[in-house]
C-alpha cells in the first residue's frame, strides 16, 4: 500500500471551495487535465455519488476512471474510491477553515491518496516503480488542487 498526501491553501471560504469541488456538472471546466465528466448517479453530491472522469495523462494518452463517494460529511470531508488496473485507490479530501492569521477566511485542502495492489502485477509494479509512481500521483494531486484554488478564488473565471 502506498500513500501520497498534498495540502494546499485556497483563498476562499470552505463553502465556496466545497461548492466548486463537488459540482460535477462544471468539473471539466476548471480541472486542466479533465476533459469530460459523466455523472452516473443523479442528484446532490453525497455518499453513493458515482461519476466517470476522462483525463489526459502526462504522456498525452487518455484514461477514464470511475469514482464513487464512499463517505461524505458536508462540507468538511469526503472519500472517493476508484478501482484501478492492478490496484484500487481511495482518496480522502478534507476542507478545513483557516481561522487565524493573514489567510483567515481561506481553506486548507488536503488530498490523501491510498493505493492498494489487487493482483501480483500491481504489487510488482509498486515495488519497481513505487517512488516514481508516488511522485507522479503527487504531481497530479498538486495540479488538481492548484486548479481548484484558482477556480474557487476566482468564481467569475471558473468556466474559462
């Protein structure tokens, strides 16, 4: 099992950060590596919400992943799970208000991704490419949180 964690300050209140991050209908508009989002379950973002997301990878290839919210505490935290090829992933997103200092009113967003190999090939790849894979995941999480920070702090440009 490997774990990667990234934290980012967003200069917007928790309610706005949560709204942007969980609005699946607009997700592809602000996430720079996502070009298509297909909601599977209708209604509000909650436990059980499922969607598919098509991303462009660093090498230019496209990958489509399915995500399911397994736990949701509005607006503090949610957990999504995604079955992968050779490994399953669990991502926990936490949104904490900044209550003091010059960034008061902002939000600290933490993303933690846990990967668990599900077959021997996944275990071998984790052993051989573990550090490289962790750096790749970290870079992707940082990019997503940078995109989130820009969209939440600049709601008028969210759809740009």
